[in-house]
C-alpha cells in the first residue's frame, strides 16, 4: 500500500518526502513553473535548491527504481530504432534496451512520476515501459550523441553553488552520499591536449554562463510583462513552437 501511494505522488511531493526539499522551496519552484512553464526538476536545479545527483538518488530510493549513469552505461547504438528522437526530446527519455520476449522497453527518465510521458512511450512502442532514473542533463547529452552523432563532453552533475546560483546555507543529503570523491588515478580524460581539471573548469564556466543568461532573460521578460509591453501567454506560445 505504501509503495502504491508513493508511486501516485508527484515529483515535488516525493522530493519533500525524501527530505531533500522543503515546502517553501517547492512552492517557489512551482510558482516559477506556472510563470514560465518547463520541467519542475530542471527548475529546482536552476534555482539552486538541489543537485541533479541528489534528485536522482532521492527518486531512486523513494520509488525503488534503479539509477543509471549514462556516461558509464553501455548503451547499444541501435537503441535509436526503439524510439523516435521526437518522442525522446518531447518527454525527456532515452531507450536503453528492449526485451523482445517480455515485450519490455527499458527507458531512462529524470522524472519517473511523469506517468503521462511513460504511458505515451508505451503507446508509441506497444511495449511495457520499465523506467530507470537518470539526470536530465545526461539524457539530453545522450540524445545528442546517439541520435545526432554529436561528440558530447560529460561533466559532473551541475552544482549551482559552483557558480553562485543561490546555493542555500541549509543542505540536504542522503545516507550514502559521498559523491565528492575524486576520480581514481588513471581515469584521465580522453582528450590528451587538455587536463581533466581544465576541461571540467571550462565546462562549468560554460554551464554557468548559459544558466545566468537564462535567468537574466526570464527577469527581462518578467519586467516587460509587468510593464504590459508583452503578453506572457503569447510569449510562451511563441517559444514553445
């Protein structure tokens, strides 16, 4: 019974139940979502309320689902035949494998509580969907890699505090969180012309710049809406095309 009740909970409620988010921050993120749309998980990370890594661990534990690191997962290149890229991008999922005998499709998602998205995937494929939890940014990179052939750089889960995005004084953690351990010796980056530390620093600077620009754009649009120079609904309809 308890498991069934958890599975009917929404993303924000699950994160609060897991102890990694409080009601005040959840309500602030939901208000931001109502204004601009977008995925709640992405908004929570952008606002600096928690990290993708912590979110993945919390959802995995609360729902009893496996978590997967797509940068390390052995994904067959033919997964693109299991699901169209339009569906992957629309619902933020990535097919990982198919069990033909059981008629099951294993899918990575950053929000396993989005049952509408999982049902849509099941309907498109006529297969039962078995979700696993992965970071949203890693799913985006994997889609670009496997469907578009892009050579993507894998960075660690974005930590908003690294580039001043309102990291809170209060912190949350799960029992076994020791994600800050350094990589083992010998696990250097594949690119030999630049050190792993320099590459990571460059990626983090780029991530910080993009996120800051998004927040600045939201602030500008909000000001224009308040001044009645643009209509929010018309703006949202335009950017969602």
